[in-house]
């Protein structure tokens, strides 16, 4: 859906679902998941459907991710750090 | 961890908050500004300093670069900046609680200016929960912050100035837009005639809109007008988009679908504080009740910018300055006469930049089917509640959003009703034959975002140690 960004010299190396991905500095964790090409970033604990970031500005809470083992992080509001581990959130009603 | 009390705590570093902070400092007030983004700029000027440093700002347009001046003036004004801090509770007396994701802190203000901007109006259509369906604003945020552009097969569906602006921005940046499904049903010539005065006075904005259209035509971006009933289809992800225009159903393959039906004030915070709100029929949204300086019915709380009423960036900037004048006068720092003298030219600017608003509100009013969707459309994404369930609750006697919430769980998920609130109010109003004002909105309770215990513990420790 989005074109792979040109590799920046100061790209940040993160891990998305265990795979190394280089993302532009200033990217959010949700953006990193999109760049990594994840088809969806969580499954709804209520309906079981796959979901993905919708608003990217902290409104919809569809971007809930497991970041550095901490579940239910609002991925669009967290800026990537080198080595950050980002995983899909499966179900679990955590909030 | 209570910092010294500030004369003014500004929440939100968009044009309204930035202008308010600078103006308040000029009047001699001590000022703190809290924003959940890592850098000031707000929605329109998001990441403007980064974009400038990376040489991308000019391509994003003169309007975007205007923000650089505002941000630089703010950095020089002597206000204290709490960046990457999300305000999760504001007390009517002026205490603001904010977290940086690890720990919370208390920031006290004698006055608090809520300048948290707008959110995009929810666009409840069939399939809008499928991955690959996002808002236009979301895609714009990806572009502004890290230069990401849509690739082949991404459609835009909706209406409003931002759709054209964004599409033109993407085409200029070398990205692709498969087509624009224009859902505006206001008819351009008639609407323009009805608002002739505004259109003439707002000609600069009209010219800009025509410029976007010309750029899109040159890039051969397909535009379909008179579109209704947009649907996203696919297994686990959007694969096709379907719509009706001129009475005909049409379908096209899609790798993504970007929705937008204008913006509405982000009233979550002012509602939680307990400020009075009124239904605005022209803009089809609730907004806080204020005087001309943005003072609400709660003495310590002021409002400026798009969270008060949708007016666009330049109006927000002016409203920020007016609110600073209001705060200074209410604290006795300047006299009422001085406040009014300084306000005159700012108010003239408001009316110049706001000239086109009535025309835009009319032309881009959301379609009835989007405000009051059919039974099978999901309204509450968090809890998976359809419009049909809301009507059922109404037929069983629920008279307002809060009853619907306890009956169905609608609005009880992590977004706290931000994504379904407007639709619930409109759907109930239609079902009960009441006005949105009578039906009301969800009652919002702090915290405004779910907190982890650790974030609160730090605050408790600090308070105990004081
Ligand atoms: C997604 C989106 C994109 C837009 N793009 C454009 C555009 O390209 N051009 C245009 O003319 N208009 C655009 N607009 C309209 C825009 O709202 C106004 O033009 C302008 O930005 C309004 O200024 P403001 O200062 O009122 O609010 P904003 O600029 O929205 O600033 C509000 C600030 O408050 C912060 N905030 C919100 N809640 C909290 C909280 N709880 N704690 C701390 N900080 C918080 C936000 O991070 C943000 O920085 C856009 C609106 C949206 C919603
Ligand atoms: S994508 Fe909407 S809250 Fe993060």
C-alpha cells in the first residue's frame, strides 16, 4: 500500500515480528509495522477480526502492539528506538 | 512531581497553542505547553522542523512552511515545553496530569488553554475495519513525518478540502493515487452562489483549491463525482472498493482505501472537564460553549483552535492569540480595555481567514448515510457494535448515548467512544425523533487514555515525597 521509503543514512534498525527492518528516524512503531508490510497489526479481542492502524494520531486505538514485551502499546504514539521489538497483538483484552 | 504553578498551561502545540503561548509570554505570563507529539507543530505543521531539516518542507507547500515561523517564535518565547507528554486529566481548577509513557507528572496552571485540535469525522461504511482502510489524515501523517507515499492501487473516498490537498501533495511527491471517489453532494455552482460574499473574500483559498484540481488533472488522477455507498471488500485486507454513482454500482481492485469526511472538534477533554457544549448544526458536531476569547463556563478553562470550532489553521492561530488575551485579562495582568484594544486587529484577521467557512461547511456536509449508517454497518469498532444494535437499544427504551453504552458496551472500548460518539448521537437522534442537542453525547471520565500502574505510581511517590 505504501512505497518502501528510500534508505536514509540515519535509518533506525528495529525488529518487527522477529524480522529486522530499517525505518526512517521519527517513525512511529505503527509506521514501522506498516513499512514491514504486516497485513494486520492485531486481532480484535471482541470480534476476532484482523485490524490495522486507522488514524495514526492517537484516536482509534486500532494500533495496539506489543512493544519490547509490553502489551497494548498505542503504536502510532510511540517513536521507534534502535533495537525496539514490535509484535502484533493477538486478542487479549488488556485495557 | 508538581512543577511550579504556571499562569497558563497550554495543551496542544498546533497553531492555536503555539500562538497562544507566544502571545501570553509577550504579555508577561509564565507558560507551559504540553503536547503528545515529540515536536511542536500540531496537525497541519506536524514535524515541520524535521521536514525542513531533511529538505522536504518546501515540497509540502508554502502553507506548511508558514508553521516554521510559528514554531521558531515559540522556541524563543521562553515557555516551558513538555513534548511527548499526553495530558490524561485536566481538573476544572487548572491541575493538568500528563504522562510521557513512563511516568506521570502534575503541571499546575492558574488558567488552562485546551488547544487539542480536531479529529477526523468517523466514516462508518461497510468494511471500514478491514486492514488497508485508513483515514486520509493517517496517510498524511505518514507522509509529513517520514515521507511515506501511497503506491499503486490506493483509492481516496470522501470529501472536504483535505482530500484534494492530500492527493495533490502525494502526486507532487511522486506517489500514486488510483482515484478519488468524491462523495460531496453539495452542488458547486449553487453553493457558491449562496455564499458569494464569502467566496469572493476567501478567493485565495478558492484559488488554492482550483490549483489542487489542476495538478490532479495534469497527473491524470481519476476523479469520480457524486459517489455514494462506498464499501471496502476483501478477505482479511481490503482488496476491492465498490461504490455507486449515477445509479450504477462500480467496483475496482484496491491495495488501500483512504477515507475522509472532514474534521470535527476534539471535545474529549472539554467534555471530561465538564464544560458546557452545544450542537453545531452547520458543522454537524458538538463544540464547547465559549465567549469571544475562548473562555468556557468553567473559570480556569479556555479553548482555542479547531477543538473549539473548525476554522482552519490561520483562524486557529488568531484564536490562540485571543485566548492569551482573555487569560491575561482574567488574571488581572492586562485590563479589559487593553484586551479589547489588542483583540481588534486579531478579530479582523479571523473574519478574513474564516470567510470561506460557511461555503465549505455547506459544500462538504457529510451525507446522511454516513451520519446515520444502515443497520449492518459497524459503528463502534472497539466493541463491534453495529448501527442496528444501537437502533434496537433505542427501541428498547434507551434515550441517550450513556444508556446505549451500558446496554450494548458501545463506546466502552479503549478509544472511549472517540470513533463512535458522533455516529451514536446522530443515529439515536434519528431513531428517537430528537435533536442531537437533546440526545447529548457520551459522558467522558478521566483518565483520557488507559494508563499503566507504573505511570501512576511515579506520581503517587512524588506527591508523597513533597
Ligand atoms: C489528521 C489531520 C490533518 C490535517 N491536515 C491539515 C492540513 O494539511 N492543512 C490544513 O490546513 N489543515 C489540516 N487539518 C486541519 C487542522 O485541524 C487545522 O488546520 C489546524 O491544525 C488546527 O490547529 P489547532 O492548533 O487547533 O490544532 P492542531 O494543529 O490539531 O494541534 C493540536 C495539538 O494538540 C495535541 N494534543 C491533542 N490531545 C492532546 C493531549 N491529550 N495531550 C497532549 N497533547 C495533545 C496534538 O498532538 C496536536 O499537536 C488537519 C486536521 C487533521 C485532524
Ligand atoms: S492508529 Fe489510531 S490510535 Fe494509533
